[in-house]
C-alpha cells in the first residue's frame, strides 16, 4: 500500500475540498454501485457540476434547506456535493418513514423542496398532504427538473461554519432531533475516519464496501468524506444483502467492509463460508458485534473486526484498531489526543476505573465543542442539557479501565438500538397510547441475538380488552401504520400494572428486576415476523 496523500481540510469548505479531490484523483474510481455504475472522481465532478448549475438556475443557494429521499445510491452523494457547493443544507430522508414521520421532519427543518426517487414519490406526496405549508416537490430520475425557489437565498459567504447537513436522530423526548452539521464538522469526520493505523490504515488504494444507509452519518458522512480525502473508492450497495455480500465484495475488489452486529450474525450463520470467500478483504469496521461472534468471526475468516464508537453529534470516532483489541469483550475505543473522555456517576462525579457510568466527552477544556455538531435545530434547551457541566453527555453507560480501554455496558438514554437504528422509546410509547386497548405502556429494549436489541412494549390493557394474540396483533398493526417498520414493538407483554413512583413516573427497571430476560415471561407475544420493510 502507498502512504495516504490526505487532503488538508483546515479552514476549508466541502466545495473547496471536493475541487482539490477531483484535481488530485480525477481518473481514480470514486463511487461504485455493485452491478451498477462506477464513477471516477472526474466523472462524478461532471455530474455534480450539472446538478449545481440546475439548482442555481432555479434560484436555490446559501441558507436554503432541501430534503432528499433517494435511498442509498450514488446520486445521493452527487446531489449532496452539488448542494454543499452552493451553501445549501442537505436534509437526507429515510425512505422507511411513514407519512407522518416525514411530515414532521419537513416541517421542523423548514425544507423548501423535497427531491425524491420515483419509488418514494408516493411517500412524499402523502406526507405533504398532511402539512399546512408543504415544500415544493421534484421527482428525480437522473436529471433535475426543479421548480423555481419560492424565495431568494439568504446569501452570505460559504464558510467552514456554514450548515452542510441536517441529520435527524432519535431522542429521548419522542420526536427526532435535527442535528446541525457544518462543513468543518463533516470534513473533520472524514479526517477522523483516516486517523486509525494498524488494521484500519485506509489509503487511496482501498476500496471501502459500506452496506449501511447513505442517509445515516456512518456511510453518508464518515465513510464518504474519509474516502474523498484519501482518494479511495466507496462501494455502496442499496442495502445489506446476505446472499450477495461475498459476491459483491469480490466483484468490486473491496478491501475493507463496514458492519453492524446484525451483519456479522447473518454472515456467521452461513456455515459454509470461510476465508476462501474473502477475496481482497483485509478488515471489517463497525460496532455492536457480540464478543462470541467477534472472536468466532476472526477465528473462521482470519481478518480483524475493528470495533468503534461514534455518534451524529460528534465528529471524532473512537476505535480499537491497536493491539490489544480485546475482541472477547465489548471494548470500543480509547480516548484520543483530540477527544477527552471521562466516566461520571449520576451526581456528575468521576468514577473509579472499571466502574460503570455515563461517558461524557469534549475536545478540550479550552474549546470543548470543537468538532461537535452546531446544536439541535429549534431545541436550544436540549442542546444546553446535552452540554451540562461543559461536557457532552453521550447517554451511553461504559467502563474505562486503567489503560484507557472503554467498554460498552448499556444505554443510559431511553433509546433502543435495533440493527443500527436508534429508536426513541418515548416515540413508540406515544404512538401506542393512541390505541383504545392501551391504558398504560412502557417501552424498553429486549435482547435480540441477531439485531442487538428489539423493541418490547409492556402494556396494561384498558378495561374490556383481553390479553390475547389478536389484541397484541391489533396494537402492533396500528403502530406499524404510523411508524417506520423497525420501530413498532417486536415483543408485546401484557401486564397487570406498570410500576410507577409516587409522582407517577414509570419505573422501567422494576418491570424486570435482577436483569430478568422478559422473553421468558408467560404470555409474551413475539411479533418480530411482522416487522418487514415495505
């Protein structure tokens, strides 16, 4: 491998960095879709130029926000580059949203236009029908045919602090929060991707296979900008496919792949697959793989799985690429020179090494927010709360040993992590409360061997409703109509009472004392088979 010729991002915008990437790496492959187009940096630049010209001609520019719902495909990235060049904020949309969820994001973001692939046009139209002031609409079939912007852009210079994206992430209060990400933030995230050495030393020779959604931060920002800064290649299938994974990696010459715990679980289920299927693959990069699967994968395939930790609100990734990697544990990283990490108890005091507590982070005492998101849109109080005490509160419970190795324990926040998707328990609870059979409900995570966690709803039924599978199915079906397919409860347990405090606050920990696995309860209903995309 050659040493990385990484582009400098200091004091620059995404448009400026992209122009240098095209000059340096023009003939090299940039974006590859397995079985589809492969675009060089120069070919991608031509398409970005055309899109930027169309946007500018229609009157869109600095200070505008545009929502984009294309799924995971190369055009997603090309439109992002075109918009960022013009100072437009890119609002990526999850096509698994239900109309009400999309309507909320469009209203909260004040996006003036939504661009969708034909297969997602019906979703956009249904969402817009629920809105008092819907955005303009433009279907995308390869070329932009844009309605004129309803107002002139606010204008101003495009700087590293200009908003580049608005990414929505689930929060503890129910509705997703819009994370404002600047040009500087996104480029720093690309630098963070290239920081690790050892097993994860990415160079321009690498071809990165990332089957995760382009509308999430992992593929859409972290990997995308890391690839661009090094002159590497991003290989992006529409979604993870167990039946095509090895074939896709081989035919595209992938050298590194991204994973979630569910990806490794599915790959390991194929008992016939071994190191002969690797092709050029030399490492995996991801999060959430259970220790038994981690060690089992490395023993069978002979390449490392590098665990990492990151979040939408912070550009710097913690990783376990340096030995010892501790694959038999849930170790996920070590503090960095540019990221201070402490572990606090509920009173805000540091705990002793090896003691569980909440992980809090900052860049430094002098500049705590350097490289973090710019804030939650329309939610200054939530932003202030997240930075309580001058440190960002991650909501993750971890331990940190005397050598600085950080290991994941649990989520302190009321968040369920299912197959890479963050699900706010409060959002699911609010939806379930609308059903006439539900008198009270508590939503919490349930262990899942394949997807890390599954959504469990403990429900106290209203009078006149029986605790039957038919009732459980009816409650699930109503929620499924309102929420993205992965959010409704995969398990429903009917209970006589939901434990509460004297102030009527639900005590979720009292539902299953002593770490009881709720799946062993009599009368629990398994609805996971109903959670299907589309």
